[in-house]
């Protein structure tokens, strides 16, 4: 099948590469000349395990190409996937200008191509508020009489595991209005669901809502366990033990119930605010989602107070950060907890040293105001530092050489925002150790 992905960000690039790997002919369209040039060389502009190799393989087999030309990218496409960003506006609602701009471009292309071709299926894959796919339909229809159909196909990709999620999805959700769209999407996704996982065909508005409901539920679980962890600190309970006892209940389960620094990245913060914004637009207060967002935003300052409890005067101190990306296996630093903590440390007079396997270049590019000295060795960054702040649970941090840490770290203080280590272990090794929802171990 001939497919066009509009936007070569996280969603468009992973989706295009995976569809190409299944044998489809894919054109990835973007307006960024530098990004397209890089992609044509087989270089991924984002870090996602396995993505560069997949792109190079499909470029070599001529199943995926990259273009700046809108009309030619749309001309032969049977399906056009809109995969552009929907950033949060100032009031928290989703900014749809890029989605609607693409809709206008598609209408112009349909007029240029003419009505003789088979009607194209325009599929909104960007995460958009309920009703947006119909806005896309209505905008295109207002500018052309050439036949087309629309559909919605939300993505459920976890950064760091996106290729596996796409190739073996838990479920595929499609919002359709016509038999043509349903047949096309079913044919496209059937090869990915041969293990028996479902393809759900439903109305467009319900499909749009599924994405927000899913992310809002996961965000809720994260804020819930963090609130319970913070309560544990006041009462001398241990969140590790509380979590074990709670999650043994099969009705609750254990996924997304790990205490930490709160959610970040490009999805949960934006999508939780978008749910609140959708409520405001119709005069309905989404009180639970609003509270989830507020609890999440309070988690970084709460942890910062724990840092100050073991390093009370930051002036002239040096802090080493392990982890800059918002989660492991990605270079994405959008809404990353480390950034918020670095800002507080810098404002308090501390100097910052940082190590992350993938995120350092994005930190320098996106936050030049943070004067963090970059290091490419997880132990070298500790040299002479007064404390180690752990922000991201990269696997190499789970079983480090504690003797090496102790030798290099001047203060012997570890502030662990991911609860990687046992309290008894830290006590035995002689560290001052602050974590989430547990007592602080002091030398």
C-alpha cells in the first residue's frame, strides 16, 4: 500500500518505518530541510532503540523515502497519516494549528490531483481533542469537492519501546465513518495483530477519547502512588512495602505504580492538561484530572526539599546528576524531572555536572540557561561532587560500583528520585541516602 506520513517526529517516523518494514511503500513528508537531509542519509533525528537500523534497511530496499514536496507526497498515497505535533497552548488546551494547516495542504493537493483517482483516506494519528478529526474533514471539504474520507487512529507508543509496541500492539484503535476507511485500516494493521490482539473499530469521537482516557488513567496511577509515598514519609511507613502489599491485589496490579519524580515527556503532561481543557470548553470540570496534574507538578519541589534536608546550603556546592532524559531508552527531555531539579539547584547557587547516555545534547540545545557540565562517564561526573542526584532509571544505574561512587563522591550523599537501592544496603555502605516515600538514611 502507498502511504504518506505527514511529520517526521516521534509518531510519524516510527509509524512510517514500521509500516515500511511490513512491505508498504512509505513517503515521510516534512518541512524541515535539515531533518529530511539527515533522514535521507539513514540517520534518525531521535534516539529510539532499533529505529536507525530499521530506517537504513528500508531505505536500502526503497520502501521508505523522505520528501519536502507536498503535492508529490500526496499524489500517489492511498492513505495520508497526519502525525504533526499538538503542543499545549498557554491555557493547557491542545494547539491544533499544525494539524489544520496540514488539512489545508491536503485540500490544495486534492484540487491539484483532481477527482479521477480513488478517494484518499486522511487519517489523524496525532493526539487531538475529541472532534478534531471532524474539523479536519470539514476544513478539507470546505476547500475541495474532490472525494475523500477521514479516520482517526490514535498511537500507543512508549518511548524507548516504540518499535516493539507498534510491531506487536496490545490493541489497535480505529475511528471510522465509512466501509472504505475500515477496510483500509484493517488491511494495514492485520499483519501486526496475527498473535490475536484486537483491532477495535469504532466511531471517530470514541477513538479520539480512547487515547486521552488511556493516558489520563496512567498519569492518575503515577500521581496516586506518589501521593501515597509522600504520605508514608510523614507516618514512617515504607512505600516499597506498601506498594508490595497493595499491588498483590489482582484488581490493582502493579504497572505504573512506582513512586518517583512524577511523569514527564511529550504525552502525559500535555494530554492531562488537554483533558482538563476539553472539559472547560464545554463547561465541565475534570476535577480528578486537574488534581492529577497538580499532584504531579508538586512532586519535583517535594523531592527538592528532601535534597535540601541532606544538603541544606547549596551555595558553592557541586551536584552530580545521573539522568537527564525523562525516562530511560530515550533522549527526550521534554518535561524531564531532571531539568526542573537542575533549575532549582542552579538558582540556589550550586554548580551542576550531568551524565546521561543519550540526553546531554538535547539538554544543551533546549535549555542553554542551565549551565550543566556534560560528562560521558557515569563515574567521572562524580569527581569532587557534594551529592549525587538520580533522576532517570537507566539500567546501568541499578547495580553500580558503590566503592567507586564512594571514592569519587566528596559528600557521600545520594538523593535517589527513582528508589533504585535498598535502605539496608545504603546504611551498610555508609551513605547518606534520601529517596521517595521512605526514611532518609543518615551516616
